[in-house]
C-alpha cells in the first residue's frame, strides 16, 4: 500500500505534469529521472490530439445546443438517464461541499444529464455552465483530452487534473471519469465528476467508478428477462460491487449481465440472440433455477464447469406479463382453462422425455423456448 508520504504534493505533481507536457507535447527533451509520469491513457490522448494537427493554444468553443437537439439526445438515452438519475442525485449530495458536479454522457461524449451545478455567485459558474448543458459535445474530438474522452477511449476509469487536459482553455478543470457498460457488455456512455479551479481530489476516481457500477446494475435489473440470477462467491458479503447479475431468457440464453458477473464467470458475456447459454456456464439443469425462483429459495450453491462454485439466488425477471397474477385467462368458474390443458400436455411430454426439454419440444413440434415459457407461466404462484 502506498503511504501518504509517497503521494506527490500538488506543487510537485503540477511541475511533473508541466515537464511531461514539455516532453510529449512540445518535444522539449526527456524528463528528469524520478519525476512523476502521467497516466498512459492521458499521454495516448495527447498523442491523438497532436496527430489530428491540434495545438494546446487553440481556442475551445462549447457550441450552443438547440432545444430540439437537447430533447432528441434525452429521448435517445432515456433508459440510461432514468437509471442514472437517482445515482446522480446521490452523488450531488456526496460532493456538494467540494465544488465538483456530475455529468452523464452517451458513448459519443454528448451530455445527456447533469447534476447540481455551482450557483451564480461562484466564480466557476460560467465554466460549469459551458460544459453542463444537455446536448453539448464533450468528446475528445471536440474538446481534446478530458476524463470524458479518455474514459471512453480507454474504457477504464481515469483522473485528470488541470494541465493534464490537452488544451490551455480546459486546464481550469479537474475531473474523474468512469465508462458505463450496458447489459450486453457494450460501452453506452460515461459518468464524469468535474470541478473548476478546485483542489485535486483523485479519490473521486473511486467514487465515479462505484457510481458507474450502480448505474449499470440498475440497467441490468430493468432488463426484460425470465430469470434474474444474483451471483456471489461463497462467504462473500453482498454489495453492489461484489454481486453479479445475470439475465436469462425462457430458452436459457444469457441476455444481460453486469461487470461483476462477467468477471466472476470469466466470460465477455456480450449477448446476442442465440448466444451464450446457461448450460455453457453452470453445471446443473436450467429447470432447477426456474424451480428455485418459483419457490423463492434464498440461495443455491451452484457448480461451474471450471470446478469453482458460486452462490446463486434466482428471481423471476421482468418479462412482460411473465406469470403476473390477474392476467386475462384466470379461471373463476372451476372449469379448466385452455392454457392449463396446454401446460398439462407439455408437462407430460417433458416427463415422457425423462426431463429432456429439447426432445419434448421436437415431439410437440414447438421450440424449446416455447416449452420453457409455457411451463414457467403455467405454474401456480404458490406451487
């Protein structure tokens, strides 16, 4: 663990950044040995800016955004904004006394939501308003090196202080950024914490990362699916950072996952129709997970094909009308419903096939997904 004395004081760090700029941007010879190097992701961003023919002295303009454009970008990112809103509100309270504020962008670096900005009496308010507008372009191509562009390019969290920004005009900002990944593993945006002419707070990188994971988890939990599996290592306490979330459809395919699940299962879990299946990951039959969710079991210890074991809590997912009580078709007069007769026939076929759902589906002339869906929705809620 690095001791407090090993962390360079602000003055020393500012000098090291200035020296790095002279070497890497101005081409002014090597830095002295022992000086603090800037993050490699930042130097790569500097290099991209130089290759694009830019110089630090060029002016940066934050273009005005029309109301129409602002509404369009909000509408296109409604799911992300909705999931992020409670997290941003929580963040705004946490950083209220630091003069930092939160910005949410899409995968292009376009602002889609903003936390509480400094009030008009703060000298930094003008700079905050420049970037804190829905629809403004804060990508690397628009404003050079920043936490936003670097986090999106590197797909890792980052911290930038003052002179680590490429352009002189943006050197008033200090910012932490963390990329956001959707339920299918693709980068969908980033979360940024920015201050204007403020004390350096590199610990905000950790806060941004944890907050980004909270947003991703909310997106996964809202993903339509038949099963939502909550994964933990045995003996590990549950938290937003440690709990894996896995969405499973009626056929057993993985349709969504959070970062923890991807790491626990050592799979990219970039999901698509007909892609990774439950049976590719877990060494037990899928129907046991459906049964556990129906019974409301607390936790099952489940073997992976790797030989490791994880604890799994299975919950019914968010598929539309998936087993929701009170849907049309409930019997009220004692007569069997057509749906119940159909379900009984499917159950018999599965029993005759000794539990082999694929064989039962072939016998019935329907898909395996239909078998799972009909059986799942046909079971009484208290069965």
